[in-house]
C-alpha cells in the first residue's frame, strides 16, 4: 500500500474498518445481553443521580457497544477529516516509533508478561480481560488508519500471526483463569474443578456431536477466510533479484531473529535441534507429579514459568518482532515507521577476546606466525579465545553445581532428580537463557559480539 | 405404510453397511462405537472432563481435521499443478485468475497456516494441563515429532508456488543448513572431514546440498520438496498420527493420571 495517497488509502481501508467496528459493537452487545440475561448475579456498580436504573456491568458493555456503533460510520466514511478522529494521533505514533527498538520491545514484552503473571488474579477477572480485549481491538483499529502499520498487518501471509496473537491471548487468559480458580480451591483443601466432572458419558452423542460441530465451524471459518483473503503470489521466482528483506516463513522468524545474535550454525542448526530435544525431554525432567489433568500454576510454578519464558517470551515475541518490526536489511522499524531500505544502523560490535587482550591485558591478540603448522594455528586460536572458552564451559558446568550450593530450591531438585536428569534440565535451561544473555550483552554499552570468535574455523559463539 | 426412512434402514444394502440399528438408545450408542471403523478410534464412554471444550480447546481434533482438509485439497491441487520450472508458477497463477475452484489453493494455504497455529495451541494446552506427565510421556514425544513434521510440511509447501516469496523464504531457511557443524561447508568442524587433504564437505556435498538437491534453490529443489511435501512427510505424519491416537486410548484418555 506504499505509494498510495493517504486519502485513497483511507478509502480502501474504510470498508474493512467500518465492519470491524460494527463487529466490535456486536460483540459487546452480545456480552451485555448475556450478562443481562443472567441478571441474578448482576450487582449494581453505582447509581447515576437522577436516573432510576441500576448501572450494572451489562449496562457498561452496552455503552461500549454504542460507542463502537457510533464510530463505525466514521470509519465507513473514508473521509480523512472524520477518520483522523479514530486514528492514533501522529505525535503518539511518532513517539512510539522513536521509542521502539529491539531492547525496548523485548524487555517491554517481558515486563508486560511478568506484570500480567504476577497480578494474574486481577487480570483474569472476566471484566478486566474483556476491557483489555476491547482496548487492544480499539488500539488495533486506530492503528489501521496508518498506511505503514496497515501494510504490514494486512500482508496476506502476516494475517495468521495477527490471529495467533489474539488466539494466544485468549487461550492464555482462559488457562490462567482456570488455574487461578483451581489454585484457590487447592489452597482451601478442595479438589481442582476438573476432578469434579469425573462422571462418564457416552461418546455418542456427546463427543461425536461436538466434533461434528467443530468440523463444521472450522470449515465455515476456512471458507470465509479463503474467500475474503487471497493467497499471496508475488512475481515469478528469480534467483538474481533478492528481495529486501528476505524472510523465512513466519514460524521460523524467531530463528531468523536469533541470527542477529548467533551464527547460523547455532541459530539455524544447534538451537532448533535443542528446542526439539528439549521439548521431548520435558516429561522426563519434570518430576513433579501434581498438576496432571487440570490447570494450575501454583503447584508447578517452576515448570510453568520456564515454559512460558521459552514459549511466550522468546519464541512468540521474536516471531512477532521478526514479522512486523524487521524491515529491509533486517533493521528494526517501529510499527508506524516506513520501511526505508536506506536506514543505516551503526554496527560496531566487539568480541570478548578483544576486550580481554587489547583492553584488559593491554597487548595484542595472540596470532599464529604465518608458517605455523595447522595444529599450532589451532593452539593460537584457542589461546586467543581462552577467556571466552572458559566462560562458556564454566557457564554450563559450574553454574548447575553452584545453583545447588546457593539455593535450597535447586538442592531439593537435585536430590529428587539425580545427577543426570538435573544436569540435562539445567543445561537445557542455561542454553535457553543464553539467548537473552547474548541479547543483553549486545545491547549493553560493551556491544559484545561473540564470546568465542574463531572465524578461521567458522566457530563463533 | 412404512416410511421411506424405514424402507431404507430395512434394506439389505443399508444393513450390510450398518450392522446395528441407529444409535438412538443406550445399547446401540455403545454398539456403534465398537462396530464403526471411523468411530472405533474413540472409547465407548469418556469422562465428562475429557470432552469439555473449555478444557480441551478442541485443538488436537481441529489440527487433525485440518490435516484431513490439507490432504483432500492437496490431492485435488496435485491434479492441476505441475512441479517444473516451466509450469509451477503459471499453474498457480492460473489457479488464482482463471481456473474454477482455484479457491482450493486459498483453502490449502490458509489451512496450512491454521494448522501450524492449532498444533501450537494444542501443545500449549497439553503443557498447561500437565497432560504430558506419566503415563503420557511417550505420546508427548510423538507429538513433538508431529510438530516438527507439521512445520516441515508447511516449509516444503512454501516453495511450490515458485514465486519470489517462495524461493527466497526457502533460500533463507535452507541457508542455515550450510552452517551445520561438520556437515555444512560453512559450518564449524567441516575441515575435519578430509581425505588426503581433499575436502569431503563442499557446497556440492554438504547438508544444504542434500536438502536442496543442488547448490541453490532450483528445479531439483522444487522436485525434491514436491515429493517430500506430497508423499514422504504426509506418510510419516499419518503413521505417527495413528500412533498418537492409539496411545491416547492406551494411556487412558487425554489427561490425568491413570
């Protein structure tokens, strides 16, 4: 959509946006109706002076619905004057663009998720979650009038990721909601809710019909999707015309993002293999017998937090960044920023060995003489990179025992798991944590590039 | 006068297919699960919890259904599409612009994206309910392999339209293989594999070459990915799916200790 004048772009998007707000209005109206129907549980929030009806949550969602209903025609108008009212102010967009960089984005997402997690008891309340959904939808709608934002989000192959974000948000909320309920019950010495439903039912009709309805619903959804959105087809393949940016399919963009911090042999081969191996190892290293068959967080906090760090914080966050925020030359672009191929970012990253030998030892880095044998060359390279090699070996071998000594928690873990399982678990976790560590080292004032840098053997770490 | 429905249900043809009366009473609802090939995947009765949508999210079932959708639409697309440099792009172009039922391609592509997402959500649910815990450890492992196969299915299919999006995504994705330790010609340790000073790992013999069938994404790659996409991986996935479902039954349902 680049190159289209703004008023024309707004015209193009107006039909979609108007319908979008209509659907939001409908969504809230249905919620209000359902709440009003079950009004026995409704309590009055407050009373407006002069009005003789109680203000309930149903009433509030009705007001929200009316609000969306009112802004829907503004969107349908396609008129720049009206649509400015339902757009994020330019100053805000510029501010977000200016503020955003990989550091702010990743650390911000981590902090946000951590905040949601710590105060999950508040955030799982249906009205809070529903407000959050409404706000997210409104923010999304107000961003869609930005041509740069719309160009990325509506790119056909990116639409599934928008869906993924909302689906993940919904299911994470659902799981956390149930986990909080169960954790409260367990605290009171009651069984988790799932165990109450232990009664057996016949698969025909109960399950078979559910499956049928699911199949019909999915078929309908897929048909609608296929009709509404054309599958992408670009120019015919040309091995001489490299697009910029060149991106892998979206589900691999987390790996492509790791290329910023790791060499391809790590980001593309070793780490993906470790992810698969680590996933397979989960049932064998999680010795916790509780939390089998019901949602809970408190009973398996360690496993839960570690999984979420791997899944939501690293995997999904990096995919979203790689898809929406990485532009030409894999540079970072704010969500409302134009993808300018000439954006220049200074890259002056420094290897650990340079810090050690040049800055700390005040000498030059060891270098093999020209006529040295192959073996001697390896020796020199190892000597040069020794600080990094020791650091990495120490990280994987010294930290696990150190954790046992320092923390009672890991001590118990070690006793329960035994040596091999404990080492597998801690090494997998340390491997996972190495990515954020490498990110932080890169962003820190040291701009650390590699711990171990042996380009002559293509071994950079 | 018997109604038409009665006549049909009393006919020899009907009775040869369905050996028992319609599942309208308790006895026949049990019998149907035991005698119908497609239904015997299920147990006869099941814990109420195991079918609650808010618990299961139905994501495993949806994933399997999408696999079936992909199979059906995929077979139909195979009738039309020719995996050669000459025709691949043109066939897709024609599917988009002129062919009736060209929407099959949309269904196939969006179904593939949806399947990746539903696999993730399914695993997410299995993790959050601790359903990988004993006795289901092995089935989780099978599931992880199925996740890998799903991603590979999607990845190999990505190349087939043979447009810029396709070959560059596959180029970026497969470039990684050239850095495979020991086996990629830009990977660490490849120098170790030499015989009499001759490198065994070159750009015409390394892991990437094995994946692409050539030094770069070309006709050999298209053919290789086509076969992987349409035959090899679906077969492997079908086998593992069968094991996955069978193990759900043998391990005592989808969740909870035995």
